[in-house]
């Protein structure tokens, strides 16, 4: 807040993300997956699985994890860390909801 | 949020049960503090009799050890008796000065044994039988003294006498009435009981009033009203209990026989203060058995945790005597006044007596001696008001009917109705026990007790529980003996399906909650649950898109680079120039990188961007091919009799017809048909889920084939004459598969698992069953009326993006400079 590097960008309305699912947001060449969790918290990570670049937005949300749709790697949405036995990390983005509006910070 | 402070006075059976119920309803609502006058954690008071009799030990009857209190964040003050409740300050004060403030207070002080105030009642060696300390005193006395007397021939007195007998003392029971346990037994059963106990070495003086306790410091004998006397050096008074309400009364809470509460277990005086257990008086009654007290505990928890209003209506109770070797059961109004309709069975040699009091063909009361196996069933029927006129002539031989091979028990429990209460103390039904055994994979009584509480209080139903274990595991073991669905649960597919069905669970999340899933589910279990719900309740459930794998959620196959493929239906593989032109035009317009003819006789547009999907389907205006789903994929056909020189049947038309009929249905796994016009089988029908091959004058239907990982040829199901019959049998087969298949189990392994013969019986031979299956399939088909892409396109046009909004592209600026 008030931090120059954390400029918030309007993305969409929370309602426009189906419950327990995700939407993708294009920022230039980067695609970001914005997840709406079961309890309406929102998380954002790069839409690219460290394994074979699976589109994470199409996976199944399990608690605060996302299961990659291609080969079921499990990735934690808070820190982007892949659950053992697999290894890797995905970039995460600050995201917030205010008055039903979703904001993202790059 | 600050938790409310809940204080409880009394650490006994009813109170702690109420706390357990509260924790179950809402573990985070209260900061809980419990004061108990006894220096033990909560134990099973009922089992003091078996402890005294040497059948079990004090350690074994602890219900909640100190660790339990710690684990649940409960502050426990053992050995501290509350001496004062200051309602004005909302606090309680113990005898040692310890204080605790409360927002809500529960008084669960139980009752005090009644000591008859005859002269000499305060001498040494005169005691009651209520708690562990009393037990210890009796153990000690038995080492030094020889002659025990017990005043009171009720349940408690007889159990105490039996215990003392086992400790090597002489035991005489003095009873003021002629009949032992006269509150529970009629004179016949009372006599039989007495004879039985006399045989075990117990002595009796009935119809006898005690007038004096003799002795110097310690009791040395009793004097009776008839002038006789008895020597004794230990005297137990077991003549009844009085609700322990002095504390409440002193703090201005209204008490009558006990602490008066309303139907929600709140004291009528102070809504912040509740009372439960033997100390409470509800609608004029203070109960002295645990079953009603546990019901009260439930109601209290329901009320105090704000779940709504559930009124306690009072209870009907039944009694069992826990003296080993004597089976006594009684319930209701068993005396049967003059003119009453009474059924009796008396077998003096066998030592069996049963009596049922009926009124208008319904059971009003029951007394049983010697053989009490049917007790719970009769008690259930009594409460249900069941009309027993049909069973009348055989009722007393066995509730489950004549002709079973003696009382094998297992036969009996399997004949018992599901809602029959097995454990009266804890209100646990047969179904509760069986379900727990099935779903949690239990194999011992101990496990059953810890899961359901059955046999956890008086233990009178332990045999029944054992029989239920035997009968349940005996037949169902094989069925339930396979792996859980995945690591998120211990339940297997059948168990989950059964639970969804019986509990009417219609949401994936609900299923995971109710069935105690570990975690939030995964790509294996969530789609499975979603399928079972949709299959069982097609009309009353909504598809959970968040529990579908990417392909099914998107209605498009996801490719390795995150793009999708579009495969429209080309029914039976037969197309038209116009359709081909349309597909070609769309492929060009959207720059589709690959156009391929699939192995399923249709056209695949590969490499489509997510945001183009909707527009492409709009332009195509063709039904979705479901190439992505656990659904009907393709019906592969050959040209058949329309063109082929060998063709005996019109395979193409039949294939098209079937594909149109069975479109859009979700199955446990994908389903493929092949329809060939003759046994040359150009459509490779015999490696499909259903293979149909035209023969002279009819069709051969064979099923359970697979051309994938493990190639399996179909097995012949039947031969039929007409295309209509093919449709009917196919539908019946597939509906049976939908109902009994495990999610992700294709027909080949399914058919192997359930057996072709059993499938044949239901789908082919039994016409009724076939019709019923077809009817269920048709009913389901009627709910699947819209093509998913047509729906999506219509929504998009109405700008109702919500349901499918993930297809729409969002762009944001790459960097916002500060
Ligand atoms: C497109 C197609 C290949 C082709 O270009 O011809 C194809 C493509 C795929 N098949 Fe297939 N199968 C295709 C016909 C077949 C056939 C032949 C047939 O249907 O006559 C078979 C063997 C017959 C059978 O199923 O018994 C076949 C056996 C499989 C299997 C193994 C199934 C098994 O039970 O062992 C899989 C893997 C699976 O389902 O788990 C599979 C899985 C797949 C998937 C869905 C892989 C996946 O999960 O992503 C491929 C999707 C690619 C895509 O996005 O389109 N495909 N696949 C064919 C689509 C037919 C159609 O029009 O819908
Ligand atoms: C030997 C025996 C056999 C029994 N057999 C059966 C049977 O077979 N079936 C059946 O259904 N029932 C049976 N009962 C009855 C059953 O045990 C009681 O109905 C049940 O324990 C009552 O529960 P409660 O919580 O109301 O009281 P209790 O379990 O007595 O608990 C009350 C507790 O409050 C404590 N307390 C009292 N005043 C204070 C105070 N001021 N401060 C702090 N603590 C206080 C007491 O010390 C006691 O521990 C039997 C009872 C006995 C004694
Ligand atoms: S095998 Fe196929 S192509 Fe040949 S006749 Fe039979 S149906 Fe026709
Ligand atoms: S690409 Fe994500 S698991 Fe393989």
C-alpha cells in the first residue's frame, strides 16, 4: 500500500471467476492464473507448471494447492512451491479483493 | 474472537457427555473449565458393579483420561468441590478457594445415595455404593470382615451384593418388598431371579423393614420390624438416590425433586445456567439411568451452541441387570392390570420366562428372564407402536420368527430392523453399528465402541455388537475388501456411493465433510464423488465444475501446450458436404494448426486457443463430440447393408441412431460402440464397450471389449432380432454399468468384476429389471437435454459469463510505472 512497486491493477470482478476455479490474465507474454478458492480468497501464480508447462488454471484446486491438469503435480498457491516428491517453484503474485474487485500487482 | 467461558460443576457421565457433544458441534466456541469433587477424570460409573465383582478394573472404566481434557483445552479441577455459585458475579467458588467466572454454567452434580435415617445409620461400616472410593472401601472391608448386608433389592443392591459375594463375603439382601427389583420385574420374574441368585450363594430377607443399625463404633448387626435381627460387619445402603441439588438451591435456582429445567435443559430460573443428568428434573422426572441423560446431553449441546431449537421430550427407559449369569430385561408397563392382554412363556426347566403386555395389538411392556435376546427388538416395537397381531402366535418364541436354528444370534441380528436400538445407553441403532463397521472397516468390538459408543456404558449390548460384527463382516467382507478411492479417504468406491445414497448428499464438499475426508480432495476422488452424485441424484444435484478434470470442465481436450482441441459429433462417422464445408471454414477462420481424421471416424481441430473456443463452436453450430469426457465417445460404424455387398444389416443407421440416443450421458469411464453390418466386422466392434454385429435376421450384442492398453475382446451378451431391442439392451447394460461401475473403471474390468452372468440376468433375462434399468436411463437422459457448447454459446450471447467466464480473455498492462 502506497508502495510504488506494488501498484495494483484491476483485473476483473470476483464474480467473474467461477467458484473454486480460475481465470487467466495475460500480461504481455506472461500468463497469470488467478484462483478463487472455496472460501473466496484469491491467489495468483504464473500459469505455467514447472514440469512441462501445463496450464495451471485448468487444474483442480485442492485446498490451497493446485493440481496441474497435465500430470497432476501439486503446487502450493501461497509460495508456488511444488510438493514432494516433485520439485520446482512457480512465480506468485500479490493479489487482493476490494469491494468485489480483484487487483493484481506485478 | 473472544471465546465464551463455560464452567461445569460435576465431572460425571452426563456432564462430560454434554461437553463431548458441545465440542463436536463447535470445538472453538467455549473456554471450558470443569470442577469435579471426585479425584478422578470422567469414568463409567455404571461399570463400578463389574469392577466390584472383579470383572474389570478401575483403569479400564476411565472414559476420558486427563490427556483428553488437555487435548481439548479443558481446564480440569479434580478433587475440588464447588461450595458456592455467585450468580450476581457469574462465578463459582470451590471449597479450597479456587474460583472461575462463567458466561454459561452447567450444573451436573448427579445424585447422592439415600441413606435411611434409622438409628445407628452413621456407624462405621455403613456406606453407600456410588463411586470409586466406595469400591475401594468395600475392597478393604472384604479383607477384614466377613458378613455383608445390603439394604435394597433393586438393581444397584443386587449388583453390590453380587460383588461382595465375589470378594468372598457372605451377602444378605434385605428388601422391603416381596419382589426383588419390583420396579422392573413382576412377581414371577422376581421369584426366578431370587432362585437364581440364591443358587449363586446370595441370601435374602424380603418384605422386611430395618429399624435399627446395631453396634458400638462399627456396625455389628441389624434389627428388623418383625423383631428378628441379622449379624453383619459391613452394611451397604442401596435404597435409592436423591438429585444433588443443594448447591443450586442455595444460589436461588428453583428446585423441586431436582433442579427444574425446561425442554432445552436450561434452568427455569437463570437462562445462563443449564443442568443435565441425575440432578435435573425435566417435566417432573429426574432420571437415574444414563440413556435419557445422554439424550439430555445432546439437547443441551444443541441449544448452547446455538444450532437451533431441539426439545427434549422425556424418555422411555428399559433396564438390564448386569449380574453375570443372570439375564433380565424389562421395559414399559409390564404389570398388566386385570383384563390386560398378556402373552406369557414359562420354561421352568430352561429358566426362561417372557411376558409381553399388549394393548390394541401393540406392545405396552415387556419382562424377560433367562433369554433376553429379543429385548431390544421388543423395546423398539414398543416405542414404534408396531402392530404385532401377525406375529402374535410366534412372538414369544422369537421375534424374528419360528424355525431358525435356535438362537444363533447372528440370524437374529440380521433379522433385526435397521433402526432397532442396539445400545440403549447411547441410543446407537443397528444401522449405526453396521454402517460404522462397513465404512470405517472395523473388526473389533473396541473399535465399534470408540466409533459409535455402542457397548461403551453398561456393556449389556456387547454380545449384540459382537454378533453384528460377525454377521456384517461375514457376508460383506469380500465386497468391501478393496482399496480406498485414494489417499484422501479410507473409504472405497462402494462405501462412498452407499453413503451418498443413504445420506442424500448432493454436493461434493458436503460428501467430503460428512465422510471426514482428509484434506480437500484430489483429481482422483473429487471427480468420482461428482460422478456418483450426478448418477444418484440427476435432478437434485448440480454438476460441480470445480471437481471436473480440465477436459471435462472445459468441454475440450487439453493439449500438451495448453491449447485445446475441438471435435464435433459426426454421428456414426457419416457426414455431409455441408458439414465438411462448415468444419473447413471454421478451421481456416481460426487458423487451426492441425486438422486430423481421428481413429473414431471424425475430425479433430487441434491447437485451439482457449478464448477462441466459444466463437468456434458458435460458428460450427454442431453438437459437441464429447471427445473429452467420461461419456459416449464414438459409435464406429461400417457402411453396412446400404452399400456393402456383404452387409446383412443397416449398421450405419443403427449406429447413428444409438449415438444420437446416448449422447451427453456421463458414465464411470468413456464408452465406445462399434456397429458392423456382418461378421467381417469392419467397425472393429468386438473391441468396443458394446459391439454390435449384424447377422442374418438379427444382431449379436457383445460387451466389455477394450482396444486400449490391455486389449480385451467382447463377450456375447445376447442375440436380438430388432434394432429396438438393441437399443433397449444397450441402455439397460449401460445403466447397470452407470450404477455399479467405479469411477474410471471401463466396462472391460467392470464386466469381469461383477460377472457376465449376473449382468445377463439383470439386463437380458429378467424383463422387469431390464425395463426398470431402461426407465432409469431414460429419466436421466431427459435431464441432459442441452448440448454443453450450445449452452455456453447461448450464455455468452446473453453476456452471462459467470458460469463459463474462464473462456474470456483478460489483458492487463505489463508494467505500471510508478
Ligand atoms: C483423437 C484420437 C486419436 C486419433 O487422432 O485418431 C484419440 C486421442 C486421444 N486418446 Fe484415444 N484417441 C482416439 C481413439 C482411440 C481409440 C480408437 C477408437 O476409439 O476406436 C482407442 C482404442 C479403443 C478403446 O478405447 O478401447 C483409444 C484408446 C485410448 C486410451 C486407452 C483406453 C483404455 O481403456 O485402455 C486412452 C487413455 C485413457 O483413456 O485413459 C486414450 C486417450 C486419448 C486422449 C484423450 C489422451 C488424453 O487424455 O489427452 C487423446 C486425446 C487427444 C485429443 O485431444 O484429441 N485413447 N483412443 C482418437 C479420437 C477418436 C474420437 O473421434 O473421439
Ligand atoms: C454402581 C452403579 C451401577 C449403575 N448401573 C447402571 C446401569 O447399568 N445402567 C444405567 O443406565 N445406569 C446405571 N447407573 C446410574 C448411572 O451411573 C448414573 O445415572 C449416571 O452416572 C449419572 O450421571 P450424572 O453425570 O448425572 O452423575 P454422576 O455420574 O454421578 O456425576 C456427578 C459428579 O458430580 C460431582 N459433584 C457433585 N457435586 C459437586 C460439586 N459441588 N462440585 C464439584 N463436583 C460435584 C460428583 O462427585 C460426581 O462425580 C449405575 C450407578 C451406579 C452407582
Ligand atoms: S464387413 Fe463391413 S464392410 Fe464388409 S460387409 Fe460387413 S459390413 Fe460391410
Ligand atoms: S506439466 Fe504440470 S504436471 Fe506435467
